[in-house]
């Protein structure tokens, strides 16, 4: 297929996915919508070489670490410090997702399905990108397909649960706000780690991309030396270098490169669907349900237990735990919808939003961007 035609078709399908996600307020994610379209397309004759023909796969392999560095620059250590209780609960809840799916799930399903499903359910795209090569190493394309299924269906579990419990928590927050007994739960202090300041004239797209290339190269060298995924080093460098002032926040956005880099990263997910068959998908329904059920129960139980230690309401603890299944922007959208649904006045809505949103957003960052990636970098060596 011609490269431009292939690229145009891919972006057309991405656009349809964006439209569906917008119309359903992210309940049906862009990833799920596109996964369905690509799968149906491959069955109906869409060339299975479309991603390679477009050049996105080769491009993504070069720029994927840059994408993780970009994510890292959006993570602020101060947010973690102020919401340390949220971090504490989410950390153990995310561990329990992976632990439950792997150690309990493998008693009922294929051990490799449990292995790849555990970190992917605990965090999503970053974990998938780390774990998906297992299918290639073992010569089992079904493993990669199963990981994609977990990735695209986890929203249907996480979003309704988080929304339900956040609404219950919103009612409690409204009552305490009106009684004058509301505390936002923050207890950390601000840290100032910035040592450098980059003048605006030295923050051009070319300079930013140059820095990202060399940071990615250093990440690659460290990955080769340690066996830890290059993506994890990229994420860590993004966090640290931004805090020190050496790297701009949301650097790929500022370099006008985010759209293409993200397109490549997402292509690495959907390329795993090229060898999917109807029989293969039907055979994965039961294992998928096991992974979703075991992961949900595991994280909910642990979240309630750990939440009691730091005196968090059990409903909020469960809502924070399941943010691992959908992350941002779902965490923000749910917070906004809950504040509107539970608040009767503008003051009540603002109080509910101020209380719930930081906790959900930070919980999503901890699980999706940090803990699950670290788990995946460890578990990928368990084959």
C-alpha cells in the first residue's frame, strides 16, 4: 500500500475513534473504538501491512522513549508530596491488581495471559508497550492480542465503578462542607528542586527535540546495561529533568511533535491485531473476564484496607484504586461530572471538585504512568 494512503487511512480511523470517545464522554475510549474498526477491517480485507507501509512502526520505535519522557515532564513531584496518602493507597492497590491477576488468575487461565494481563490491567498503555514483545519472543501472537483486549476493555470496568463511588463520596463531602468539617486530606509540603531556568529563546522545537534524542539515547544505554525497559528510564528522566529545570513541561507539545509521536505509539498497540481471528477472540472472552474480575476485586479489597490506615473513606479508596483501569482524562471528567451531580450550589460544586479531582488525577498518574510501568519492566523478565 502507498505510504500516504496507508497513513491517511490510519488517521481517518483515529479520527473516528476520537469522535466516538467524545460523543460517549470517554466511556467508549478511542482505543476501543479503533481496535474494533481495525480488527473488522483486517477481517474484511484491510491490508495487514498498513502500519508498516505507513512508516509509523519504524518511526515509533525511534520516538517511543521520547513519548515517555514527555509524560514524565507532566508529573510533578510536589503533587505526590501533597497527596501522599493518595499515593500510598494507590501504590498498594496497583500492586494488588498485578499480584491478584498473576498469582490467582493463572490458576484459572493461561499463565502467559495472566502474566501480560496483570501489569496491563494495572496501568494501560505504558505497561502494554513493555509487555507486548513477550508474544513475539514466544511466537504466540495470541498473547499480544489478549494484552490489547485487556487494554481496551478495562475502561468498561473502571469508569462505572469510579463514577459510582465518587458520587457517594461527593454526597459525603457536600455534607461535611456544609457542616464546616471538611478537610482536603493534604498534608505534604512543597518542594523546590529547580536549579536551572531555560530562557524562552533557547526553548525552540529543534532544541527540545535535540535534547529528547540524547536523553532517549542515554535511556537506551542504561536499559541495555540493566535490563530495565528503556521506557521506564525515559519516564524517570522526564520527571527529574523537568523538576531540575532542564526540560520543558509537556515538551513534545511545545516542540509541535506530539500528534505524530502519539500516532506512532498507538500504532504499536494496534499492529498486534493484524493476526487476530474470530476464533481467537472468542477463546479469549473467558480469560478476559477472569482478569477483569480478579483485578477489580483484588485492588478494591486492598484499597479499603490501606485506606483505613490513612483514614480515607472506603468509597474514595476504591475509586482511586480503579483509576488504574482508565487514567487521565477520565479521572478529570469523572471528578467534573460528580461535582456537578452532587453539588447544589456553585460553592458546593467547587468544594467537591477541589476535594475529589486532585486525588483521582494523582491516583491515575501513580498507577498508569509510574507503578504499572515499573511492574511491567520487572514482570517482562518472568517468561
